[in-house]
C-alpha cells in the first residue's frame, strides 16, 4: 500500500494579513520538523512578501515542508483579461500549488465544471499542482445525490485531462454545507466519501487511486482534526477559518503529523 505524506493547506480566502504570515512563519521556524506538506494559500497580493519572508527564514524552516499556493488562476495563459492572474505568475511568486474549483468560485463566480477542468489543465501546464475541490450542497446530500454530484465534478476533469493527470494533483472533498458553518462532516461521512473518490480513480488506475492525496475541508479545527485525519482515506485538510489563527493552524499541522 502506498504511503501518502499528509498535507494541510491553508485557504485564507479574502482574509489574513502580512502580520499573520509573519506570526505563522515565526511559529513554524520554532517547531521541530513536522511531516505534513504545509501549503499557505494567501490572497495573491501577499505572495511576493511572503515568499521573501520564507526565503529569509529558509534555514530555520528546513524540515517543515512549508510552501505557497494560489487560491485561483486564469484558464488563459496571457493577455487582455483584466483582474485575472496566470499560472505562470503564481509560479514566478513561489507557488507550487493552486486551489481549483473551490465551491465559492463555482457558486459566486459562475465557474462551471468545464471551466474548472480547463483551469486544472492550465495549472499543470504552468508547472503547478492543482488542489481540485469537489463537494455537494446540503440539498444534494439530503436527496441522496452526493456521489452523483461528486462524480460529475470529478468526471469533468477526468474527461478533459485523463487519469494520468491525477499523478500530479491533490483532491479536496469540501462539502458545501460544512464550509465556514462550524458544522464539519463526521469522520464516518468524510471517510465514506474519500473512499468513494479514491475508488473512482482506482477503477481507472489503481496506482493513481492509491497515490493521490485526498484532503478533507469544511470547519476543520484542532478539536475535530485528529478524528478526521485518522480516517484511512483522509490525507489531511484544506482549512479556511482555522488557518487565520497562527496557533490554531500550527496545532492542526502537528495533529496531521
Ligand atoms: C474552505 O473554504 O476551503 C474551508 C474549508 O473553510 P472552513 O475551514 O472555514 O470551513
């Protein structure tokens, strides 16, 4: 069985500050080595400054696997797209990862599954690893349509990019009803969905299915992280609100170790 290195990704959304970045970096630099990959996804205007902070602390951050990610990218490479940011730009500012298809972007900015698939492909073309978010609404869950919705979101990317593209990707299960609500999925609910997603990929390629990291996102905090992260198919978390508190976020990363 593949061993998957745990990952904890911080989605600051349109929040956080350079002060928070400073606090986090200070705390990480004082920690002993930790095993998870930790990805900070701040608003893009902070990337330059945070990249410099990380470089300045590089020696004390050795063994911490702390990297940067974008929260979104354009599906275009370059050109007259006011307000957009390209994958190449994210890469230039030190990003290794980029969040794709977050439910807030799907719902509030009209990103369809086809657009999400284009962004996934663009991220990889720019040398970034996509963190692909999928998740069902409360109405879909209550109508027993969870697996149908998740399959649709996953299949859009599989159809465009193929299973091999999942060799360089992270999947995040983020039930919409759990995001920012304080009401996390239970460990059993998370495990059920993660096992389903892994099996769906394994059916196409057992290697990719076993290898891919599947993060859980939705009201993760230090009080529920251990039982969620201990599930066999949960490989860490995508964390919104709790990543805006440096002590809480560092605690979560230690729990994922
Ligand atoms: C998110 O927005 O990706 C998220 C998981 O948010 P929260 O942790 O606040 O539910």
